[in-house]
């Protein structure tokens, strides 16, 4: 009698996708900053971390819309689909691999059918279909962008939409990018601090893309734009202007401060509080978000083809075990057929739903 192979359970599938790193990533324990020091994600996250803050009840309502939507609803974790790359990169670079996503409705359909908590995009994208979808999935309107048509290009962000416009179309939150470390950073900090204050006044939540930009952050062939110490400080600046959620590239290394020979740090960061383990690097990013009071969501990164599913699951595991709040993954999901994009988003969400994957 032929034996029918049984499908692998969730943790078995995740372990398989992690490959040779599975044991290290799934069994590591953070010792420098133990998990007991963190404000961890959970069903009561908003009550514990924002119910005691200065946020208005209307902001809490919109944060609750985000945290209580999609497959991760009520878990304290977030899975957000971001599609702002048409401005940040170009329409061609973003949508040529799958032209159906030039149509904003397909972007929102992917987020809904993919079980996301929300969809982040431009005023034009979300405004074009807001009457049909704003009440079906939380919108995050990205109001602050760089664009890649100006030559030579500059590391400079600017307002491309108003907070009131996001509020009018029914958004739950506004989003913005600041290029920390750039020559333009001070202006951007002032503008977004003012914009976030206005958003909170109107009852909108705020999400900040805390990205680094400075050619000096590349030293002797090593790119420190994703170093834990530098990105951690960017996070710390972001929560200072009251970002409710911080988006950051997942750290892959440390020692940015020491390599570039600028700024202030402490030897304890490298000797006692962190290490070169991926989970420890993310733990330092979370610590700089007020020990997890403000949720850290890591970006999914560019699409690399067949290895995207395994890479997305790896990123999710590291974020969750480090004490993070979720993933915001775009190109890996929309630069492929919709069915495959949904599968990838669900695989990310399965990590955060799995009771077998715990905080390190």
C-alpha cells in the first residue's frame, strides 16, 4: 500500500526554509539585553504601551485598526504591504516585472488577499481607490518622499502630500522617510516632527522609515548603512519625534560608529549589550525604540528571485526573536504573480503566528 506523504507542519516548513541557520536562529538566547527588559508585542500591546502615553483616543483607534486587521489581527504583530517604490525608485523598476501593479486596485487586492494589516502607498495610489477600499483595509499614506528623476539625484526627502489629504481619504496612518545622516537631515526632522504632530492632532497614527544616507557610512568596501549601532540611533531619533511605528532595515553588522570614526558610542554596546548574531543585532534596534514600546518593523528588501521566500522567512524569524513587531515587505511580494505574492506574505505571517518561534 502506497504511503501518502503528509504536509509539513508550520515549524517544520520554517525550519526547512532556514536551512543550515535553523539551529542558530531558532535557539539563540539574547544575553546582553534579555527579553524580560522589553515591552514585547502581544494582544494588549496598545493598552500597555500607548494607553499610558499622550496619544489621543482617536490615534489609539487608528492604531487598533492596524493591529486588529488581517491574519495577524489581535496578535500584537504587523504585516504591511508597502508600494511607494514607483516614486522612490521608478515605475519601470518597480512594476516592469509585473505590470498589473501599475493599477492601484491590484496593489490593494494583494494586501487584502495576502492577509496584511495594512497597505502603505502614495496619495495618488490610495486616493484613486479610497472610496472602494478605505473601509476594508487600513491605509498608510506616504506623505514624504525622494524621487529618482532629478539628476544628479540628491539624498533629500520632501513633502508630496498633506496630512489633511490622508485624513480626508480615510487613512489610519501617515508615513514618511527621513534620511538620517544626510546633509538634509535637520530640515527633514523639523518638517516631519511638525507633520507627525498634526497627524496626531487629527487622530492619525504615524510610521517613520528611519533610513541612513551618507557616503561616509561606506568604509573600505564595507557598507554600514545597515549597522546595528547606526540604525539603532536612527530609530532613537525617530521615536523622539513620536513615530508610533518605526520601519528600519534589518541590521546585518555592527561597529558603524567605530569604523567611520565619528559620533558617540560606548564600548559596552559591542562587548556586553550586543554581538554579531543576527538576533542580537535586531535586539539593539528594538532597544532603541524605547525597549519595544514603539514597534520595530523590518523591511523586506529587494526581490532576488527564487530565494525570496526563504529570505523573507529568515527576516521574519530574526525580527520576531529579536523582539520586533513585524515586517513591511513589498517588492518580494508584488514583483511576482499575485498568487505567489500572497503565498510569500502568508509565509511571513506564519512566523509571527507560530507559538514555536519565541522571543530570544
